[in-house]
C-alpha cells in the first residue's frame, strides 16, 4: 500500500503541475484543450490503478496474511479475511486519496481533485469487478493446478 501511495502521490504531483500551467494559460487567454485531456487522463489513470490494485493484489496479500493465522474454521477465516480486507480497501481507496488530494494538494473539486478522482473510482468499481470475475487470473491458476493434480492421481 505504501508503494501504491507513492505512485499515486507522484502522478498527482504531475497532475498538479499540469493544472497550474493550465490555470496560468487560461488567465493569459491561451487555453490548450489537450492539457485538460491530460489532466482528466491522469485522474482516470489514478482511479484505474487504485481499482486494479485493490482487485488483483490487495485481496491476494490479505488472503495470505489470514492463511498464516491458522484459523480453525472456514467461517472464522472468512470473517477475519473480510474484516482485514474491508479496512485495507477503505484505506487504499478513500483515505489514501483523502491524504494525497485534500491534505497534500488542497484540491477538493477542481480538475483532478478529490471529488473528480473518487467519482472515477466509484465508476470503475462498478464496471471492473464483473470483468475481473470473468477473467480472474487467480481462479484460472487455481483451476489449472487442480486439473494437474487430478491428472496426476
């Protein structure tokens, strides 16, 4: 999550520089529409990065952590996993953006701001999970290993 934080912070800093340049250009009367496109593209990149990190990496990491706890029943395992993953997802999706974009950049509503980026995150969280469920590499890997074990038996 620290690596994700640094990557988002770096990309957000680049976006902030573009926003400042665009603002000064707008004050001078030279509006460059391609910069607006890049600012929106960076917000899109940040939100997609958060969603893909949450879907493909965070769940697997916390599954391994809960496996190490050696919990006695499947129900207790699921409760422990769900609790830890929920907290991690909240921290990675909401709090990380809050710390970077509101406390760090003071950008609430502007282009690439907190509201703009979080709107993208919510949108992608609605669209990407069904695609991930269809193309989930971890499930395909597990099924492949299962088939290999069946062939060995």
